């Protein structure tokens, strides 16, 4: 005979409460992604078709926002020279958590057609964590939209953890940044 | 008294839900005009709740305190707003001037916290918002002076009931010049193009909102939605005769907001001194002419 | 002390005593000033509210005093501002050139104020008026510039002599110098002459267009602890004389029937509205915080003139309440700026920034003061502005409405500028070490802040007193307390306690929402959005110079017209003097004798 003693529901531990909070938050976060209007290289030309009537980005809930404090996604669209990488790192650290990085084009993956230049970095993943890559030079607008949907799927499956990786491996990222750039925040802005 | 406070809080909450839904539906309408699909109708809710769930950055106690004062002031203002002839929290005390000046408390709180972030773009945005306020308030006040003098009341509910009396027309028809001025000043109040100077995302990096993220930005969005609710309801009660029941109120509210949104979507943005020069030319002349005609000659349709 | 005359004598005696005491030790003289002003204010308030002030004269021959609610109201407000400001003296007086005389002149001017408000005889009024002008004239140049005193004295002297002319015209018609009896029995052209001359005196003291040139010069350059007194208390003398002229002289001209106002009062209201508009526009451009608050006093003086020229009991209540609210708000703002000036050494807003992080209590004092000055609930300024709006709308005056609302919204602009440019924004490195003001300076500022809030939330006690003044000058009292805690205007009912309560409820709801969400990450002020540029100097990120530049560009060509007009007038008077000197007093003796003989012959022509 089964016991009729009342078994109270198990009290959730702090991590589980926090996780449930993040789960509800994940539904809102993947359906309303705001990207920072920061166009680093040539692949930025693929953004206007994505935003306007043909491949409407707004039906996914995405939209452009003006400052890093307000934005969720940092879109690295194209190659990054050494000068731009300093600004990108500063901007990435100014954003609020949780934050995601999307690399458009082949240049963030392995340097693309500028892979042997002295002023361009080759692998973005060494300096800031990247969640989604969209390969191509430059990628089709349908690929860009596919990349955004992929990021939303990653958020749903809780694998878009670039910002957690950055916090946990902070020294490793800083070591790579110092090796490539010398110093990230420069003090004489007119003579780099 | 406790029942009144609960009814007031219910009105404020209803206003927030109503305006957020209407704004979402409007985004879809504008998108269909531009031959694309547009977001879901509850997209604005998703935006606000996403913001409330992020971890933000803060620049000190004045940054947080200003946001609390702004949202608190606007909730307090919305609690006085009458919805229909019967739903009003504090009957007889919903004076028109309370709405104008309590919104100013909200704006002052937001301005304090924006300047307290230390970013010059925020101070520039606040300067432009205050200058725009100086521009659109004066013609609007002249028209409201005419309305108050004609009906003899300054309580919103009483003005709405006076327009519903048999033989009386809505003030949009009875004071035609005044109605046009009212619509132009409403566009200035809502911050819609061509008077969107204070946000201006491409020129001053979204003005006062430049350093906000996370819960402060979410609370400011809630404040903006409730402010839009108060201003459009003000227009409905003053010029369109209020509402006898809630469905007529929803219909009039939706019509006003959609018309204003459609007009603003085909306009560009004016510079700030063009805004001041515009409002002090034809709207002021039309408002003064309407006031002289209505008060001293008595020619009301 | 219940006798007015004893209070005045106490003030004079303690003034002379403080002069000698300051020669030994300046702080002792200042502390004596604090005690004597607090004592005078306490006795005035206690006996004045209970109608128990004694007016018999035992020691001063030829003087006579009279207790009126009007005079008592003004005197209590002015004495309160004096007593609060006297707490600042121990910290400021050491640095002035004639520090021994500072406290003496301060106390003597308060004695003049008491005498002026409680007198019933016009010649005495003139005597006390001149006593105030002379003592304050010697206080102003202790600040920054000596020519400020010349400008102040010129306009005050013009006002006093216009008032003397009006007094003598009245004496010629009525035969006595008594205030109430004399003003009530004027008629015809004499009434118009007395009306205009008293108005010139009132405008000159209040600083209303067109006699406003001295306001920014005098208030901006006065010593820091004296500006709150000048702006909060002494301009109310002008309001007192204007009330005598506008309210007590029976209508001096024919009535415009459409708005039921006499012509003369409508023109005065128009001048008041021009003062509101010009004061607001000039304040928006100013970079010095004290000059900005001086132009704001000009604008509020315009509000007071508009309120009193409407001949309406709600407008009178609004005007009297505005005198109280403006005195408190202006004193609070000037005192906050004085505290900042003591710690940083400057009042120019373009040189300072981020002061709130080191002086938060001064910031709160300034914030409450400007909320009241801008007329925003729940502070006192909203009540008076609401009453003035009720009266203006009920009479249907369109152009005055435009000016009144323009001033009300424009005041948001200029009161926000010191807040954003001086207290908020980036912190400058040279001010990173300053400290909060000392506790004895914070105490009066906190008291004034609490009073600012009290006058906005529970106005009915003061309005009851104002109703007594309304009855005294011959108008019906305003309707208050029906239902409880409310004011009734002509087209609406206001419930200030409800507004303040609901505002508090809203803030509590917002605070609960704020607390329940995730805690924010604290970052420094320089870590801000700069489009990812690396900026390390604070001046580049602080927006304070030319704050309202797009608006100023629209009218900056017209800002010097009034000062140019007065300069031209002064030049014409100098030319007239040079002409007279050339004609009548040349170096040849024969010319002088010729003119003397000619004039005597002309005067005696009829007698011969």
C-alpha cells in the first residue's frame, strides 16, 4: 500500500531559482534582440537589406540601438584592424550582461582575404568570445538571417554562453589581447 | 480612500497595458505600409521584460534615484486620469493643471538621472527636450484656456461630460482651429517626428537614454508608455468628448494614436530652433485667433 | 517682547553693540547677530499670529505704529529670512574689507524693515524706506564690485523720490499723511498721479520691467550671504508699495467692460507680463549662477505684479502666497549657491561640475528650492501659480495667459541649468577634495527645505491668515477647507495633500519594482559612451558652456536694448548738464551777472 504521508515539494536551491529566472529571461531575450549599430568592415553592407522590406529583421524582434549600454548583440561585420579591435574590446566590456557576439563574414573566422596583412587580426575568438559565425565573403542576406535565427536557437538551448566564458577565462583573453595590441586602453589618443 | 487608491493604481496599470499593446499594433500597421510583415503585436512587452531581466551598469545614487522619481511621478499622474464617465479614482480632483505639472516632475527626475550619468549627450538631449516643451506648451495652454472658459470647469471629467450634453459638439468640431492646434501640440508632446528632436538616435546617440541599460531603461520605457497614455487620454477627454463606456474610449484612443503615428511616419526630423520657430508662428497665431473668436465673440460651432 | 517699538530699539542697540564686539572678535559679533534676529523673529511670529503686538510708543518721539495683517505678514516673512541667513555670518564675514560694520548694517536694515511695515504715517514710511536703502547700499560693495552699489542706489533713489512726490500730492489734496485715510479719499487726476508715482517706487524696488537693470548687477555682485536677503526679503518692500497703490487707491481710470478691469490696471498687468517674459529669456542665457537667480527674481516680481493688478480675491491670495513661496525658494537657492561658492571659490557654472558627489545635502536643498521656484507640485510654488492661473483664466485675459504660461515653462529651463552644469555631470579634478558645508550652515538650509515642502502640502493654515488680509483690504475671503484640506478656485478644486500623498505612493511602487530586480554594476563617471574613443580629461565630457545655445541664437540680438536705452538716457542727462554749465557758468563773470538779472526781471515782471 502506498504511503499516504504528505511529501512536501522539494525546496529549490539558489542555483535552481537563478536558473529558472534566467529561463524566463531567455524567452524574452531571444525574441527581442537589439543589435548595436556598429559597422566595422565591408560586410556591413549586408545589414540594410536585412533591416528593410525584403528580409525584414523586425519580425524576429530585432532592431538597431544606438549605444552599447542598451544593446544585446555586438555585430562584428567584417575585418578588424588593430585600431578597431581596441575599440571593439572597450565597447564589449561596456555592454550589459547577457551579451552575444556575432561574427559576419570570413574575416573573423580566419582572416579572410586579409589574412596576411600586418594590421588585421586573424582569429577574433582569441580576443573576445564569439557565439555565432556567418561564413561568406560576403555572406548572402539569407545567410545573415539564418545566422540570427541560429543565435536565437542557441539562446533557447542555453549554449550562447560567450559572456560567461569571458568572465571565467578573463586572464587568458587579456593575455592574448596584450600580446596582439600592446595596451588596450591607450592614453595618447592622437598618436597610436 | 483605500478603494480610490486601488482604482487609481488599476487605471495606471490598465493604461500601461493598453498603450503597450496599441504601440505594438501600430508597429505592425507601419510595417504593412512599408510592404513587410512587422513584429508580433506584443513585441513591446517582450522588449520591456527583456530589459528588466538584464544586469545594468549604474553611475551612482543620483542615477538610480532619478529613475525611481521619474517612474513614481508618472504612476502618480496616471492614477488621477479618468477613463470613462464613471471610472475615475479621485472624482473632482482631476484638475487639468495637475497633469501638466506632475508630468514635469517625472521629466525632472529623468533629466536629473540622465545628467548624473556624466555623458554630455544626455545633457544635450535634456536641453532639447526642455526647449521642445517650451515650444509646444504655450499654444496648447491658450486652447485649454478657451476650453476652460467656455465650459467653466477645469476638471477633465467635467469637460468631457459637458461635451456629451445634447446639442453640444466635440471641441474638435466646435473649435476647429483649436482642434488643429491640439493635434500639432499632441505630436510635440508625444515626441513624434517631426518633433522627435530630443531622442534623435543618429545625431545625439539617443539623447537622455545614452547611458541606460537593463532595469533603468526598462523602467524608463514603462514611464514613456504611461506618459503616452496620459497625453492621448488628455486629448480624448478635451477634444473628443470623453467616453460613456470603455469600448468607445478604446476606439477613440486607438484612432487618435494611429492617426498621429501615420502622420509622423512620413515626416523627417526638424532641428531644434526650427521647432521653436514653427510653434511660435502659425500654431500660436491660430490659437490666439481661436481664443478671441470663442471668448469675446462667442462664435462656437 | 510684544512691543514693536521695543523690538526696533533692541535691533538698533544690538547693531551698535555688535560693531564694538566685532572689533574684538568677529565671530562673537556674528553670534550676537544670530541671537538678536532669532529673538526678533520669534517674538514677531508668536505675538503676530495671536494679534497681540503692542503698538504704543514710549521712547521715540513723533513715531506711531499700527498693526495691520498686511504689514504683519510681510514683516514675519522678512524677519524669518533675515534670521535664517544670519547663521551664515560666522563663516563669511572675516573675508570682507569692513567686517566690523557688516553685522551693524545688517541689523539696522532689519530695524528699518520692521518700521516700514508697521507704520501708519507716510513720512515715517519714507524715513524707514531710506534707512533700508542707505544701510544696504553700504553692504553691497563689500562683495565683488563697487559700481553695483551705484546702480542699486540710482534706481532706489528714483523710486524713493517718486514716492515722495506722490506723498506730497496726496498731502496737498487730503491734508494728512495718514496711510489708510489718505489713500481712500483720492480722486481725479490726483489719484492718477499718486498711482503712477507709487507704482514707479514699487517697480524700482521690486525690479520689474522697465526698472530692472540694477537687479542682476546688484544681486550678482553682492556678498554671498547677503544675496538671499536682497532677493528673498528686500524686494518685498516693492511689493508692499505696489499693493498700496494697486489695491487701496480706488480705480484710477475707466473700466474695460469686456474683461472688467480698469485701463490702468490692465497696463500694469501687461508690464508685469513683459517682466515675466524678459526675465525668463535673460535668465536662460546666464552663465553666473547668482545672476541667473537674480533674473529669476525679476520674473517672479512680474508674477506678483500680475497677481495684484487683477482686482480679484483669488488672485490676491495667489499673490500673497507667491510672496511667501518665492521668498523661501529664492532664499534656499541663493544659500545653496553661497555654500558652494564658499567651498569652491567661484559661482560661474562653466568652471564647476559634479559637485553633488561631495555636497549631497546642499544638492537636495537646491533641488527642493528649484522645484518650488518652477511651480511644480508638491512644493509651495505650485499653489500660488495655480491660484494665479485660476484668476487669469476666469477673467479671460489671453496675452497675459501667454506670458504667465511662458514664464512657468521657461522657468524649468533656467532652473535646470545649474543643476546639470554645476551639481551633475563630470567631476573636475581640482574639486575632488572639497567637503560638505559645515553643520551650522546646513541647519538653516534644511529648515527652509522643510518649509518649502510644508507650504506645498498643507497650505490651508497660511491661507486662513491670508483671508484675513483679503478682508482687511476690502475683498471677499477665498473659499478653503470645504471639503477639508482643499482650495476652491473659480473652475476647480485642488487637494494638495492628496497630490503629495499619491506622489509618495507612486515613488514607493517604483522603488519596489527597482529593488526586486537585479543589482546593477557600479562604474565610474568617466567610463561612459564616447563612441569608443578613449578620453581622459573631464572638461571634454562636461556640457555646461552655452547650455541653451540653439534657443539663445533666436533672440541674442535683442538682449542689450534696455541697458543701451538707460546708457543713452544717462548720456543725455550729462549733455544737458554740460549745456547748462556752458551757458550759465562760463569763465566770464559778466555772463553770470547777465543771466541773474534777466531771470530776476522775468520772475518779477508781473509785480512791477
